[in-house]
């Protein structure tokens, strides 16, 4: 889940108000043909919060193919709120997953009686992936790790995803004996795609094995060994 600070407003300040609303889960998987999902938000703080939700399509400038309702709501302290997410587009690819995003922005409230006191308030935007998974794929998500491979080209590694699913890799490392070449940035491999990454290594990477941390549907980490694919 991606989190960013999008705005600061202050009445000059010595006190920091932190985000308190959390979403159950780090990603949203929407299965076809049901095409809907119930999201659960919880306010774990001691003050009310206002939440604004926005659907995002980063692939192009068209409207996102789903809606989330309600789009704006208030959550009392230690209370919850459900949001209904529904896919509205029927022409999404049926041979692979589609990826979109959901932003939810938390606007903190002022404590009663402290409106005139110096405080710093944060408006924080969180971003989660929304993956639409079509029915009838001739491939099981349980076999995703076996569909991942790689090959070395000079100082580059080419990661390959031969499955119809998005592969979310938290980090990986090339290992040979007691030598390790790490990559600590997250990588998202689209279905049936490959991605080239230049590693910070001055020596040959030939003979290195690839270990990776794959993020599953539940947001949990799974350590895997990735098979090397011969490259001509």
C-alpha cells in the first residue's frame, strides 16, 4: 500500500496529528463475474475523521472501470465503515488481470475546545491496488511463482512473468556463494510481460541464483526461488 502526505495545514504548531483510519487489507482482489467487493475501514484513533475515496486509472486518461460508494463519509472513533466497490466496465480483458488503484484521503478533525490552539494537521492519502481477476483463466494463482523466471544480460536482470496474474515482488537478491547483489525496491510485473533492471554490480552476474519475496493475495510475504531461463 502506498501512502503519501498531500497537504499540510497549520495554525503554527507543536503538536502532530497522525492518521488513524485503516483499510482491512493491502490490496483489493475483485473476482469476475461477481464484480464487486466490500471494503472495511476502521478508525483506530480517538477523534472522528472524514474520508474521501477516489478511483484511479494510471494506464490511460479514461475513467476508471469501477466505483466505490460512499465516496465521502465520516468515521467516529473506534468505529467502522463499509464501502461497496463495483466494477462497471464489461469490456476488460478476459485472458489476464487488470490493475487499477483506489485512493482514500483522511482529513482529521479538530478536537473540541482546541480550535484556537497551535497545531499541525496532516491530510494523508493512501493508495491501494485494485486487481480485477476474470473468471475462467487457464492458470491457478497458486502456480504464479512457477511462471516467474529471469535471465542475465550483462549487468542487467530481466524478470519474466508468463502468467495471466500480476506478480508483486517486494524485493529480490542475486546470490552466489557468500556474494549477494540485492534489489530492495518493489517490482510489479504485469501479466505476460518482462522487465529489465540494471543492478549495481561491477562483476559478472553469471551463475547467480535469484531469491525473491513475492506478495500474495493476502498481502503476506512468500520467499521464493526463481528459475533461470536460458537466453539466446
